[in-house]
C-alpha cells in the first residue's frame, strides 16, 4: 500500500459486517466517508490531480478514473 494511503487509514477499522461483506462479496459500502460539506472540495482536488497526471498514469474504468500511482 502506498505510504499516503497508510495515513488515511490510520485508526480506521471497518465494522464487522462490512469486513465480512468485503471478504465474501469483494466490496462493501461505507456510508458517509466524506462529509457532504466537503464533497465540492474533494471533487475539485480529484479533478486537479487527474488533469495534472501523466496520460500513462491514468486508467479509465467502467465507473471510475484513477491515478495509477495511488498518491495524488
């Protein structure tokens, strides 16, 4: 895991039901990971990171676009 992700996850623990769902289904829904008041700021930071990334570092998926470095 990139070091930048470790800082985000420090002290974070999924509820037991979510951990089980992640193990069994491969995904889980985490409600409200970002307060609604911060979504515009998050969206702007994400857009800036993607627009500034090298073309080879961007992968366009069926539902997301991500910087392949894991740290933006």
